[in-house]
C-alpha cells in the first residue's frame, strides 16, 4: 500500500472540509488595499527593508514589495503592514 505524505494528507483534508488554507497549511495571506497598503499575515521575519524595497520571509518564499516611500506601519508576531506607493509585488 502506498503511503501518503503528511503534507498531501493535510491538503486533502483541508480541501474536503473546505477549511481555510492559510491557517491549516501555514500559508501567508496578503491583502492589498489600492496601491497604498499591504497587509501580510503569517510572516517569518523581515529580510530587507528600504524606502523602495521590502523583503519579507514566508513559508512559501520571499515576498518582495517594490515602491516608493515604503514604511513599515506595523510589525507584530502575526502581521506586517507596509504603507507607501506600492508598484510591484513578487514571490520568490
């Protein structure tokens, strides 16, 4: 009999019971409000921060936010809020 990995089983249960993927699979959640604010829930820390570039560590890689006059409005254990003129978002 073929063994199913823990991560595959978790995904199948999450899908079958329509549970929130971000919580069950430890995935980050990103909410962008216009081009002025980004809220990232579920981060693993800040990799780089300048007024034109913010890089945030997550379970799926590095989230890179590019723009102008970038400011970390809030940094807590769960959330990071970035404000400024957001121009581009990449996940590496």
